[in-house]
């Protein structure tokens, strides 16, 4: 038996979790919402709508978007989004450690 869990933050509905954090990390790495969405098998429109919804719930922008042109467009993760990602990952890691300790204390030796 193993422990499995999901964790997310809510503010007027689901506002942030593993999926959005992963998407933002990919945007930060690729510089593109379209490329990041494609990497996880999500359509650009779906990813764009998700981020717009989350921005509304969180009350701050997650991306700065550059419209395409001769050199192409792109997306940059905002400083607020970067802080949120950092805090969420640190919090999630601590939660995982705590839950694994509790799981071990209550289910050690269980088959």
C-alpha cells in the first residue's frame, strides 16, 4: 500500500495546484504558453482559459503576454506567479513529508 494525495489552494474556487504550477514552470522554461500547453497535451485555448480563470481568482496576473509579430510572441511568468510557484512547491514538499511520516506511523507493516 502507498500514500497518494492531491493538494490545491482555493480562493473563490480552485485557484492553484500541481497542474497550474507545472504549466507555469513549462512556460517559464519555454517562454511560450503554446509550447507549454502542447508538452502536457492541453490545447492552447484550454491553457489560456485556465490561466485567465486562475488570475481572476488569485487577483493578480500570472503571465505577461507578448503578441506575435516579426520576431514572434511569447509569455513570461510574472514575479508574483514566480513567488506563488516557489511557495507552493515548498509547501507541497513539507506536506508530503508530513503525510509520509503520518502514513508510516499508522500503516507501517500493513500489507
